[in-house]
C-alpha cells in the first residue's frame, strides 16, 4: 500500500527543486496547458490522491529519480551514501543509477530538513504559548517585567548585533541552565563555567561583520 503523504512530500520536493508552480508542474507532466489544474498537484502533495503510473514515470524523469523511490522512498544505506560521496569527490564518472541515487539522497535531505524545521517551529510555538498562559495567570510585577525585558533585550542584542560565536555561547548557556533547572541535566562546573567565561569575556557586543 502506497504511503500517499510520503509520496506527496517527495513530489513536492521535486517540484520546488525545479522551481515550478503547481500549474507549471502539471503542464510539464501532461505536456498540455496547466492553467486551472493546480488542484491536481495540490491533492498529490497533500496525500489526498496519487498520480497514475504514467504521471509517476514523468515525475520521476523530471526529478531524475526512480519511480520506486517516489513510491517507497530511498533505501540507500549510510555506507552507500558515503561511497557515492567519495566518487563525487574524486570526480569519477557516475552511472545513470548512481546519478538517480544522488538525486534521491539530496531530496531526502531537503525533506528531512523541512520536516525538522517545521517540527522545531511547532514545538517553539507550543512552548511560547504555554509560557504566555503562565504570565496571563500570574501577571508580572514591575521587577519581574523589568527582568523579562532585559532578558529579551539581551537575546535580541546578541541575535542582531553580536558575533555568531557570542550567540552560540549564549544559546548553549541558556540551554544548560534550563536543563539543570528542570532536573534533566546534572550541574558540572567544568562544563558550565567555561561557557560562562567564553560569553562574558567576549563582551561588549561587537558587530558580527567585524568580529568574524
């Protein structure tokens, strides 16, 4: 049985990689005007429907992948991917099958990256919503509000004007502090203090372009 949602993700990744709108994509597949037919592609990409065999073959050709990959996903092992990477690095001639495998690996990476990004974004939204609910239930007093404002101001100062190294040090430190506070990580001064020192010794904030 075909996993239509996963198939849709692979079709969408191919379309986006080609830089085509849905109408342009269906036009390339059917070789006839695609105006008003974007709904067909949308149904594929959202997993509502799957293309027929003829269209699957054309989509695979456009993406430089195999029909089997479109239906079942990549079955390349890590060892095979490393082997391909070495051949590319040596600029060896690749077979048509190997070229397809490279395209499949690149598409999988893009799909995974997008999925991870969406998942992280959703988790962040959930966390922010929960914290806002706490603030609504227990309003900040003037001192709490000032501390909260300073923390956000420091975050934005580092994010917008600090160097990449300063921002990474700050992010690492905040992550450590949060995990220690909620009991998911044991305090180890040999691990924490160097990060504190690294961040504080880098102040004042320097322009990121000048400090790199």
